[in-house]
């Protein structure tokens, strides 16, 4: 019902949020999202199952590879 159109980019507050991929040490599951700089709260946006999902996250939110952090 409210799906984004293919190819459409989403915006985020680049000054207030940090792009992060959270990975589980046990299962290896990865979730991409943004972490608030002031509160440290993580907002998960998409499950990363493979390299295609990772590239889609980077493209959709206009994030450069060197900007993203990985947390365990």
C-alpha cells in the first residue's frame, strides 16, 4: 500500500545520524540502519542478506561505502 517506488532515494539527517550495519556475532545476521549521534538509539531499516542488499541500502539512502560503520 505505501511501498516506495523503485529507484526512489530516501533522505536521512546526515548531521544527526550515522549509517551503521549491526551484525550478530552468533548468527552473522546483519541489519542496516541509522544511529542517532546524540542518544545512541539505533533505527533498523533493512535486513542485509547478501551484497546486493548492502548495495541497495547504500544506493537508496545515498551513503558512501566509507561512511558506513559496522557494529557487533
